């Protein structure tokens, strides 16, 4: 067995063990939120994966909606923050208000320094390390986010190893509560949280739905600055989510910004292409003018609509019966009876997709060099067919479909065609 094979075996066996581990959970009443509308949320820690045989501790907020009880169990969702983020109270409450129990953990070894920490994306008040009431003999701190800088050495010292393991264990925390319907649990992650979610789905098949936002698989092929982070041989070997996409049975919504400064949509498209083959309920949504932040990442209506379609019996988001190709668009849609298409648009660029650092949207970052152009497409309600022509100067494109799903406007997209 090679060194890489040995590491993969260790990672796989650790995650397999985590799937059946009921974490030790401890509540911290001194950090129970005091803000109106948040006092039902508990501040807890649970045991994460060990480092060198020593235990680690993970901070999380857990909240349940009104009426959740063992005889009236509710669906649950695991919330994975992105870079610079922590356990967000606002995110937990948002899902509680929608009828879901939620757990939001810090996946970077940070802990609150005062009550109401993580009130919003702006107000954080977290610090790295086990200190104050969180310090405990026999525990060491989990690694901070290193943006894939630790793919060499022992796996149990790698940030991504712990981030994936902590997510599996957070799922276990929810599933252990009798107020949870364990047949209706999901996860969503934003940015680096989307990357983590894409990896988790290849190991934890118990989720009923998943929504990776911004982040995805196929990051070695990204045109953005993510590609160099996943280019090293060790990172590719251990942390390429696409290697396990054939195991992803969970209905998944891959949701991205079509001009993201961190992730390029070719990666989302490839992730969708692979996973929709396994589960036809999987969808792709490429949002125009979405922007990149935690608040922008948890706001899209598509996330809730997709979750409700899987676990609440709500109408499904439209699906594509086939993908477009060439310069003549003719694709059929799969539509529930009470879903109404409100518009179809071709998004295209006139040169091959590239990225470079430059000013866009009021700040400088690594953005797509091209500007999106649009052209209207026709929709025939009788046949459910979208049709139209791709302009001669288009180098790449995708089809956007807007629809009214249960009174909510959603966007679904075809694959990105180059």
C-alpha cells in the first residue's frame, strides 16, 4: 500500500466510524442567546475527531422550531459556514422560522468570547483556541482553516479532515434528538462550506437533500483562484470530491453565482453533470448578480424551495429532460403540474471563460474577464420545450429557466456549454 493509499484508508475508516458515533454533547447556558427571538437556541459543544489520540471540541448553536416534539418530529439541517465565518445565530433562526431544526458549528476551532457571538456575518466575537469555560483537560484544539495548505503529513492534523468529520458528527447530534425526523435531514454550506459539503456527500449518504453554495467539486478545473489550492498532488489525491460523486445518492442543488470571484461555474456544471446521473432530482442554479458573502449565500429562495420539495412535499424545481448542445436550443423541461415557467433566457459569453485580478462590482479581486450577454428563449407550455438560437459570436452559454414554484420565483440552469 502506498502512502497515499494508506492516508485514504485512514480517512475513510475515520469517517466510517464517525457515522456511527454519538458525540458527547455539553450545553453552555452562559452562552445561550439573550436577543429577542433567539433564546430558544442552545450553545453547545460536541466531541470532534481526535488528533494524535487526544479529543477535540467543536462549538455549535442548535435550535428547534416551535412545536418540535418526539410525537411531532421536524426536519433538520446542518449549516456549514465558509471562510472567515463561524456559527451564525441568524442562520439557525432563519431555518427554525421555516420549520426546520438546525445546527451551525464552527469548523475552524473558534469559540465565542461573549454571549450572542455570531449574531450576524458582521458581528462575530469568536476567538481561536480552547480557553475560559471551553478549556478542558484531555482536549486539544481543532485546526483553523488553512485553505488546503495542510494536505501533507498526518491526515488527523489536516483542517479539511476535521471539517468533514465535524459535519458528519453534527449530523449525528441532530439525529440523536427525538424531535428530529431522521428521514428528513439535509445540509447546506457556503463557499468553503460548499466545498466541505461536496466532500461530505461522498461519505455520509444519510442526508435527504443538500445545497452546496458557491463551493463544489471539480475545483482542480476551476478558472478562479481555487484551482491552485487544489492542484498539489496530495490535495488532489485526498480531497477531490468528484472522486466519490458516484456515491452521492442525495438530491443536491448546486447553487453558484455566475460571476463568482472565488469559484467558476464550469466546476458547478461538472458537479451537477456527475451527480444528476445518480439522482435525477439533482438541480443546478446559476444566479446572476448574486455576489459572494454568507448573507448572500443563505438568502436565495431556491435553497428553501429545494429543501421543501424534498422533505415537505412542496412542488419540485423544474428539471431538464436533456442538456443543450450546439447552436440550436431545443430542450424539454420536467415540470410538476402546479409549477409555472415565467421566463427563459440564454446567458452567453463571447470568448472562452478566463479569470484575472481586476476591478469589478466596486472592488478588486480575481473575476471572470468576460461580461454575460443575454438573449430571450421561447417556451412552449404545451410541450414543455425551451427553444431558440445561440448567437454566432457565443463561445460558451447556459440556459436559465425562471419559474413560479409554490408562489416563489426560482432559477434553474442547464449545464454550462463550452
